[in-house]
């Protein structure tokens, strides 16, 4: 028997409780992993609170990512004792996830632990950090260089945002961090490498189809009018990587930025991202993130604290990354 956070549905409410479960209850898969760390992402917040229709089949163990050690593997790519990372693939949504002391998953979903990394660092980064790196890579692939101009990161004090700010700054970009919490997090964002910190309200109101160009690139975690305004303020040939919906899933924009400024809107998905792309992104993250990131922008909680933090993350009240320790 081992501990897991288990979600059940009672009426319309989602109830989360730390429960003892038996290994035989785990779903099918070819690798059994002793989970060391999971993390709390925005999607976990939606799942655990029931605010988003993330989970359709109950009971469910949430946790869209984890890092741990292989206990046994029926797949020759993995051996007992090996450290691994999992993010995405519907784990913690359709397949029991990382917020448990053990998980059984498909070998295809696992990435070997990168060199110089451990479970703690891996989940300090987690799905949010991986997604941030995919966004940054999209800007690089789209031709945005450190000489192109300033890069905007929205939802900057969140998980994706804080990693994006740190990585972009490490790569030498001038980073403008947009946040609704300047007073609380402005100093931290500067420590992570932002050159400018902007009030969210500057980009939240309905804007014009085109504004004065300000950004060579954008990493957007917010969506809605913030993304629309960011597009309208993007320079000629600029690239906007859109990965999130913390401010809503609408996109009230026009074709103007695309047809008059050659702006590229690149969608970013980490869930079904191919393994080879993930491995490159993980290696880059380990290379680029300074030790200070792990101390400044993370906190660690245990399974029993997840429901409270899930509520907080869906209310935009979590700063940086939350590691869940088994
Ligand atoms: P966090 O909650 O950690 O960060 C989101 C940030 O957005 C908050 O910290 C806050 O930053 C800002 N924010 C919160 N609420 C609002 C609001 N109502 N309006 C405007 N801004 C708001 O979440 P994550 O970093 O884990 O995820 C960010 C987004 O990216 C989520 O929508 C998530 O679903 C998505 N995502 C997508 C992935 C993909 O594969 N496409 C993978 C991972 C995440 P501040 O206070 O600084 O303004």
C-alpha cells in the first residue's frame, strides 16, 4: 500500500483526499516508477478543484508530471534504478498521474533524467518549464535574435512565465515581464532577469488592431485581450508563442498583425510534443537555468497541501513553481 492523492466526484463537486492505494489498483503500463517528486501546474489546479473539465473518469490520481526511479520495466529502454521524468501524454488527466508514491505508465511517455539533473530540479521545471522552453525555442526558430528587440513574457510570475523570463534573460534577450502583481513580484522578476516589469492592466483593455510595434517576440501564457494586444504591438516579422489561457481562452484579434506586419502566431503544446524535442528542451533547460532559479522561484509542498495550492493557482496566487514531494 502507498499514498496517493485521489480525486472523486460527489454530485458536481470534485473531492481530493490523500488515500492509501494498492499497487494492483494502478493502471496498465510497462514501467512501474517510484515517484519522488511531482509538481503543481495550472492544469492540475483545474483538475483538483474541478474548475476545469480536465478529468472525465473518477477515481483519478492527478499530477500531469513526475520524476522518480524505475522499480521494474517490461520495456528494454528502461531498467530498475534508472531515473526518469514524465510530462504530459494525458497522464493525470486520463491515466493515473504523478501525485502518488508510485505510478505505472507507458515506456513511450518517459524521458531519461538529463545529466546534471535530479528529481527535485526536474519538477522545479516540470511541465510549465518544459513549455516555457518550447516557447523560447519557437521564438529562436522564428528568427527572433537578441538584436531583434525586446521580448514580452505575460503571466510572468507564474510557472511558465518565471522559467521563460529566466531562460530568455540567460540567452541574452531583453525581457519585459507583464504581471498583475508588480508590488509582490516585481523585484523577483528583475532578479530572474527581466529588464522591464509592466502592469498587466497595460495590455488588458480592448485595444486597436495595430499599435506601435514594441516586441520582437512574445511568450504568452494568458490568452484573451492580453494576447490580442501583444499581437497588435508585435514588430514586423515578430513571433508570438501562445501556450496558455490563464486569462481566458478567447482571442479577440484581427488579421492586421499577420497581413501588415508579417507577425507569426505559433501555438505551443507540451502534452503530445515528440520525445526527441522534449529531450533537447530538457538538456537546454538544465544548461541555462542558474542554481539561483531553483531557490528563488520554487517552493515545496506535500500531497496533503495540494488541494489548498490547487485553489490558489487557479486564482492566480501562486508565484513561480510548486514542487510536490512524496
Ligand atoms: P500559473 O498559474 O503558475 O501562471 C499563470 C500566471 O498568469 C499567473 O501567475 C498570473 O501571473 C497570470 N494570471 C493568472 N490569472 C490571470 C488572469 N485572470 N488574467 C491575466 N493573467 C492571469 O500557471 P502555469 O504557469 O502553470 O500555466 C500558465 C498557462 O499556460 C496556463 O493557462 C496553462 O494551462 C498553460 N500551459 C499550457 C501548456 C501547453 O502545453 N500548452 C503547458 C503548461 C501550461 P501574474 O500574476 O504575473 O500576472
